[in-house]
């Protein structure tokens, strides 16, 4: 009897172990699964200026309050101005700049030299390629991001000129080829585009809308040294149509679209345009370029620096370098966890600073989609 009791007890014990092990191997039901939400860390570069336009240094995380769509957010990370930057240096070597390539190279080299030792730079410029006897302008990354000053000077020395302006293509190239991958930890929220250009595209396969969306997604700050090439362009726009500088078909289409559905019925043949019409098209194209550069600078927290000619570019580059060296970066996890692809507005307030302090930062970002 006692022996039978022991056997039953051992049997129950072994069954208990089996049930326990089986219970451990059992896969959790849907109700048991933990739902994980990937929350995006939003980086917000910031510059603070006194009423006189001087950069405010020595600020701390406690000097800032950040809002998304009107709701205050908790600052997760803070980077001071001493942190390094990554810069895409875009040099427009087309049009009226073709005879002043040396000025562009000297200005670009001066800019690179004025950056800090830890800053990394990529050089992008235009060139003329040929295929089947046809010449066409392309945008090329002459060097990827590096802090090797010798390599950068060599890259600037190797840039050439082009017979067209693939400006939108080059902006897309900056977003996809230079800043397409996530930044190293030390450069998060500290990336910038610095472009020397008139902003008037003539040959791109892409358009402004696509370039804008990609740059916005990259979250970079954008500075434009806007060269005034309009007098040169319009001077060479006049006279015999066979010898004059011509509008590209893409430029004429852009001009027509700027009037919306009520666009005028103009010819696409340049030689059919009178001189008054040529000037009207030129004026509108430069207006569009100005509006687009201003939009990109404003939405990213950057700035447009107008210069009358390339002789002034060096001073403008120096100003940009100084501003890059005064950027703070705040990062936060949005309390809005919806993956709806919606645009969300960012607002930054400063506290404990003198009255009249001006804050410049990105205007917002687009949330990830589902």
C-alpha cells in the first residue's frame, strides 16, 4: 500500500514537471503580447540672437521650452554649440559663374578652412557630361563627408563648369546621397546644406516639390548664398535668338505653371519670343528661385544671404561658418505616437534671456506613416 502511494506521488510529480515545462513552451496569445511603439526622436537645431543680431552663447537646456502642435514636450537631449557639424557644400558652377570658377574655388576653400577641426564636409558641384555626341549638365558628389582638409581642398580644385543648372537634382542628391543614411551619434541634429547658387534650375529631371520633401525629411538646416546673376543672364538674353542664351524647355514649363490653370498661351520656341516676353519670363523664374530658397531656409531654421557678385561670396561664407558654430540642438520624443504622416509644427521658446532675443529653428517635421 505504501509502495503504491509512492508510485502515485512520483507519477503526479513528473506530470507536474511536464505541465510546468509545457506551460513555459506555450506561445503567448495575442492578448498576452506586449505592443511596442517606436517613438521617433526629433532633433531641433536652434540659434539664438540678440536684438543686434549677435549669437547668444553659453545657453543650457533649461533656457528652452519646446512645443509640438501647441503641446509642451520633454527635452530628452541637448547639444551645445561646441559640438561638430556635417555640411554639404553645394557649388553652382553653371551659367554666369563659368568665367569665375577661380573665385568660387577660393571662396569654397576659405569656407572649409574657417570650419572647426571636427566638422565634416561633402563637396557637390556641376559638370558637363557627354553621351552620343550630346552634352548635358549633371550634379556630382566630388567627395563624401570627411574632415580631411587636404582631400576637401583637392575636391574643390577638381570642380568644373557645366552648360546647364541641375539645381533640383543636386538638392535631391544632397538629401539622398550625402545625408541619406542616419547620422553618427555625434552629428544627430547637426547637419547643414550650404549652397552657393542663384537657385534658377534649367535641366533637372526632378522638381522642387520632390527635393523639398526629401530635404525636410532629412531634417537639415539650409543656408543659401544667393548670387545675383540676373543682370548677366538678361544681358545675354537679348538680340539674335540664335546667339542669345536660351530658356530651357523645363524653364518655360515652369514659367507657364506659375500662372496656374490660366497660364498664357505662349510658344515653347524661344525664337518666337520677343525681347519683352523674354524679360518677363526671366523675371518670373528668378522670383520663383527666390521664393524657393526662402522657403527652404525658413522651414529648416537657416537663412538666405544675398550677394551682388561672387567677390562677396567669401564674406558670406564666413558668416555662415560662424552661424554654424553657434547652433544648439534639442531633441525630444513626441508625445503624439500616431504614425499618420501628418505635418507637425514645432515652436521653441527661450527663458531667462534678455528681452528681444530671437530664436531661429525648424518649423516642423512630417510624422512617419504607417
